[in-house]
């Protein structure tokens, strides 16, 4: 992607996929995993991050809907191995647990 062109939801949607916790552990150790609350659209959040939409991202952070993955959540995911969806917006790995 060209850094000067806005990233679209369509582009990021194509790059979104299921991951297992084991695939995220190394990224978590580097502190680059961003957790998205279940009520938000993962691709919408990733698009806002990619396009540096500061007002939207700050609003989600203030509401606790977007945050660095916390250690207790990482432990929980390691124990349960839930269904996770992720997309990379370098340097971040944006992750959301999908409820069945």
C-alpha cells in the first residue's frame, strides 16, 4: 500500500483472518497487539488506525473499546484458545475475539 493513499475498509477486509493465540504470542511479547471490543467492527477500527483517524481512535480508547492487549486477557486467551480475528496495520496487530 502506498503510504500517501488512504487505506480502505475493502483492502483491510481482504487481509483479515482467523488466528490462534499461539500465532499472536510473539507479537504480544513485543507489545504490538491491540484488542478491539466485540461490539466494534474490527475492519473499521483497523481502517481508522491505518488512516490516522485520531478522533475516532481516541474516542474508542476513552471508552475502553480499543486498547493494548492486557496480560489477564492474554492469559485467558492462552487458556481457552478462543476464535480470534486479526488484521495487521503495521506495526500493530489488531485483534478481536469473536463470540459464537
